[in-house]
C-alpha cells in the first residue's frame, strides 16, 4: 500500500478548486469545490469520470441537455463525452471525482 500525503488545492478555473487525493496506475481520485455561481466551460477528455456530490447541487451541461446532481447522488460521464458544470445554487458544491485512466494533472482545457 502506498500512503499519499494530503494534496494541495488549486484553482482550476475561477472559483472552482481541485485537490488530487490519489493517483494509481488505473485510476485517480480528486476532490472538487464549486463556489456559488462558478462554472467549468464545456470540454471533453478521454477519461471515464465517475463522481459523488456530498454537498450542494451541481448542474452538468451536456450535448443533449442538462442534468442536475444533488447531495447524496452520483454520476458517470463516458470518456469523450462533452460536458461542463455550473453551481447555480447559493451554497458551495463539494464532491469527489474518480477518473480512469488516471488524470493526475487535471486541465479543464483538455
């Protein structure tokens, strides 16, 4: 087993903060926070992305519409699926994403 030190949080885009929690050979895990009004522009990446929102409500902007994920819910985005995300609420959204293959250095512009 490899122990991983607590990751430093970085601001990926304005008011969206990421912290890499762990990255192995097959997957990576990151924590995210979206301040109220924060948005990640539409993008895609080859990684499959699964996630869990544990606080707040996050709206995903997809090619075929919108989907809102609330606290206690999870989601799956296929590799190559175009998506963006917005916090349209008044509270911070917090959650965890898992990427496969690993995405150790996230870049929203991918």
